[in-house]
């Protein structure tokens, strides 16, 4: 098996876990975004959007997963970690990715309105900042887009 295929399989495995988190958000009436943080082949943090539930604009899936991962490792930096998230992180979450020194971000759907990892802004991989994360996009993209479109379609009814 080639390394590229093995990497793809690994990314799909963890993205499926992030997608399960997104489904939890969907079932809770939240924008369906889910995230997991992986370190040495182990999920050390996970989260799904809880903005409405907690009345907290910072309660994005990525922020909750990063906080959970830091608590698990009992440290503020997440070096040698990968964040898997179903939607491209926003500027706030991208800033948290940089500050927590996450090595890699793998996401599904692009966010044309507020993406912070390449679409609107490029915070996660900016040469002007003190840390850069490798950005991989398009893993389970259609599944992530479908869940988001379904959610917003139902909200408009």
C-alpha cells in the first residue's frame, strides 16, 4: 500500500469521528460542525458546535476540541497533533490553532464566507505568524457540505 493511500485512509478514519461530532451538533440544533484532535494515533480531544446551547460565540467545535486536548495532555501546546474538523476553521479558531501550535489541520468543507485556513484568510498557514500548520482540505468534503446544507435548508423552512 502506498504512503499516500495510507495517509488518506487515516485521514478518513479520523474525519469520520469528527463527522460523528458534527451529527451530534446537528441533533442538538447547532450548526453541524465537529472536530477531533489526534496525538500519536489517539483521540485526545473532541468537540461539536455548542454556541446556542452555551450562549457562547466561542463555543465552536475546534475551540472545544482544542481545550479538551490541552486538558488531556495537561499542557498549552499541541505539538505533534492533528486537528480534524468538518468545516474550514474560522479566523478565531485558526488563531487558536496557531497559538496552540497544532502541526496539521485536516478539514472537509471549505467556508467561502469566513474560512481562516485558505479560503477567505490564511491564518493557519501564514508566513507572518510564529507558527504554521500544514493544511489539508477536501477529506469527506461532500458529506460535510451535505450536512451543513441540510441543516440550513431546514432552518429556512
